[in-house]
C-alpha cells in the first residue's frame, strides 16, 4: 500500500539505542515532516542513489507487528468523490484485483489462495467487516478488513486489521488513512478495544502510515524484529521510532540488489566518462 506523494532525501545518523519502554511514552509525538514524491524514497548513501517503491522486494524482509488501543481514534475524511461500501457477494475477484494492483499478489492464483485461506469459510462475516472505497464511477479502488488472528495464536482478544490495499493508480490520493480509521472504528463497534496489524519491511511506506495513526511496534516484535524496525527507522525517520538506530545501506538492501546498485552506478560513471571524452574529441576537431 502506498499513500504518499512527495519525496525526501534521507541522511542516516547512528544513535545510541534507548529502552523500548521510553519509546512507548512518546508514541503520540508528531511525525517529522519530510518531502516525498510519487510513492518513492530516495536514499543517498556512499554516493549511491537508491529509489525505493512503496512495495519493494530489494529491501530485506522482516515480519513486523504493530498495535494500538481503539479509544480516541482520530478522524480523517475521505476526499470528495469517494465513499465507503461493505463487501457484497461476488466481490472476491475485485478484492484480489485490488490486492494484486498493490503488489500484494503476483497473480490471480496467489490471490485466490489467500482468499481461500482467510475468508472462504467465513464469507458471512465479511458483510459488516470488509470495506471498500468506491470512486464516483462506482469502481472499487481500495479495501481493508476488520478481522482477527486466524492462526488462533493471539489470545489477547485484539482485532486484526487485514489486507489494507489501494489500487496503484489511486495511491497518493489520500485514501489509506481514512480507510484504516474507518475500519478501526468498525472494529471498535464490534466490541474490540485493541487492534493489531501485521506488515513487513518490504511495504515500509504502509508501515509509516500505521505509525502516523498511533500504532507502535508490539513489544516482543520490537525485540524479535529489531533489525526490521531499524530499516523502517532508516527509511522513514519516524519520530515514534526514536529509540531505534537507523540501518545502514548494507542492512537494508538484499545483497544481490546491493551489488546491482553498485554495478549500475559504475556503469553510469563509465558512460559519462565516455561521453565527455567523445565531446572533447569533436571539440578538438
């Protein structure tokens, strides 16, 4: 899922780690403003410019889990021309298509497998839990679901925010935050008092949105996936992650991709030298 439409240059500074408990006390801090463009992040490190997409498999993969209470939810209105609608019978393929557009699935088959795992035997629950955003033409362009942990490993009784996705061409239009908050409010009305959301470092921009909305790393996940949170700190410089040291380039990028970035940089440098020499040659003539 991608939501930003700006651009920023990130500079990395190592800081001493502080205790996780201190971070929790300041989770409502206002996020540091940044400049971003076209759902991309530009990192300049060791003279290598790296542009990350909102869903980028070059980033090392770590599972992340966030949580927040459901009291005092903020309100962010939908942009004009959009509305919320609930799931209705026959929306399965639309859901898969939205998730595929947001790069959650590589193809329809993978999407169908996920649907069957999470929802096939629970379709009746979706009529008041699965939400879509429709545009003025009645096209469904985003989705999220107020659900629960299907593995039954979570005994806390928390609701789980599932499969948040916005069609690629509608990302950056201010849809994700209203959608998430609307679904969290549904969750609250269903009787939940606490919410969790699973995500991963490869969808780092979605993670930033959750942090903006008051979610924080689950304590145990902050320990188990510390390196993942350091990656998110490096990519977002989010105020609520102040206790995490930002990851270095080598800690962010998959090794092969790192080698590719260096090779591309060297190739561009070699090409620029050849162009310069060619110009000098013709100028002399």
